C-alpha cells in the first residue's frame, strides 16, 4: 500500500474529487480526516471507508472560516497523532460572471473558500510538518488557474491564486522536507460541474476545436489517481508543480 501509516486531511471530501481522493487514500492505507461543509455527506464517506476496513473520521468544516480550518487540522492530530498529507480540495464555482458583472459579495465568498481556505490550512499544518521535517500538500486548482477561458472572473482569479500559493509554498519550504503541488483538473463529472453552463457541450466543444484532445469530461477517480501519485513517495522530486488532468485541452 502506497500510503501505509500516513494521516491525511482531505477537504471537500463529501463528494466529487474529494470523496474519490479520500476513498483511494484509505484504500492505500492512509487514515483520513474527511472534511466538508456537508457533514452528512462527510459522515457517509467516512463510514463507507470504515465499512471497507479503512480508517476515517468526518469533521464539519467551512474552509472559509478560520476556526473551522484550525479545528480540522487539530482533529487529525487528536484522532491520529499527526498529519502527513493535506489535500486542499474544497471549492466553489462562480456564476461565470465576467469582471464587469462581478458582485463584491460573491467575489469575497469565492476567494474565502477557494483561496484563503487553502492558505489558512497550509499555515496551520506547517508547524506539524516542520517539526517532523516532512509533509505533503496538494491543492486542487483548475485549468481555470492558468487559462481565462474556463469560468468567470472570480473563480479564474481564485484558482490562479491557488497556483501562486502552490508555487510559493513549494519554493519556500523545499529545503524543510515539505512538498507542495497542485492538480489542475479540466471538466470533470461532479456536482460542481452541474453549475457550469453545460458541461457536456463544454467538453464536446473542445474536441471540435482541438485535435488530439481526449473527447470526454473526466471522472473524479482519474483526478484521485493524480492526487495519490502526488501524496506518495513516488513523486519525491515533484515540488511546486501543477499537473493538468484535463484530457490535454490546455496543451493545445
Ligand atoms: P463537488 O461539488 O462535487 O465537491 C466540492 C465539495 O466541496 C462538496 O462536497 C462541497 O460540500 C464542499 N464545499 C463547498 N464549499 C465548502 C466550504 N466552504 N467548506 C468546506 N467544503 C466545502 O465538486 P468537485 O468538482 O469535486 O470540486 C472539487 C475541486 O475541484 C474544487 O476546488 C473545484 O473548484 C475543482 N475543480 C472542479 C472541476 C470540475 O469540472 N468538476 C474542474 C476544475 C477544478
């Protein structure tokens, strides 16, 4: 098993990619703190993991709230004694509004959840990682984190910031045994995707304009495999990187 003996916190783990990551990590031997705003969903994921013989505990967390984020990291320590892997995956989509139509309130909410939550969780986890001299951080960015053509202004800017945090954290702590990387998923079949204008048309349009692109949206389990690689020692020389899992769209 590739994560035997490790403890992981996964945010946004009640559904979609977070759920797939939590389940795969547990299958690979990790003890998982299943964190989500949706506590019923998180409990269901944790209980499913336990029924399959794995170890998991759920916690209600609004990653936009400082106290919740701190309590989430504390939970890993109180429950399992330490933390080895932090997956900042929770995120919300915007309403595709261009900057001319963005409302301050919506902008602030998207940044609190998608960006500030990531920074705060890393900040809280760092003393644990620094003391051990090891730790892995994985942030779910988006192809919208390096392209302007995937979402509205707030989401696009928030995910560009996630990539910035990833690179800066990877750079700042590289010599302390800590690695920080991001995954940039393309259109993936999850709940959040249903808030896109039309994920099927969005996915299909790619194949019309770009040769050599995998002609479908992704599945959460395909993103989880990238998160497993980044969490495991197999990626020991990967740091400050952003791995696109988008069927090749942003390569064109
Ligand atoms: P999802 O909606 O299935 O899962 C997101 C989870 O985050 C949900 O369980 C939700 O309850 C939780 N969440 C929302 N707000 C929260 C908050 N304030 N605090 C804690 N948890 C909260 O969607 P998903 O596609 O699995 O999204 C996971 C990540 O992937 C997000 O960061 C998203 O931006 C990113 N992403 C998704 C796609 C896609 O096409 N699905 C593409 C690129 C990036």
